[in-house]
């Protein structure tokens, strides 16, 4: 459980500093990303998928639901892809 909490905190910190991110909310590794007004979550999700990262959407939110046993390397790889997708929008 401590590992999941640490990874969740790490994701929140990284995602909060990304462009076009207004807020990150959720618990543990189940996170929702609120985007700036006018940005469509579906377009960001499509851009991330083009780059090799699958994220979910829930209305206007991006949803992150990584497995609990995700490695730090995989986490960094996915967050880098998400950041690049947000920069390209």
C-alpha cells in the first residue's frame, strides 16, 4: 500500500506540472486530470494513443488507471508520453 501511495503522489506531482492541466484528483493510482477550459479530453487521449499510451476519458476528464505493480521506469515512460501529448495539443 505504501508503494501505491508513493506512486500516486509521484504521478500527481508530475502531472500537475504539465501544460494544460488545471487539477489532478483521485485516490492512489486512480486519478482524474482536469484540463484547461476548451481542451477536449478525447483529443488528448487520441494524441497519447498515437504516441503509445492508452488513457481513458470520463466526460471532460482524462483518467489514469495504471496497474498497482507498474514499475518506476514504465511510470516515467507513460508520463513522458502524456506530457508530450499535452504539449502537442
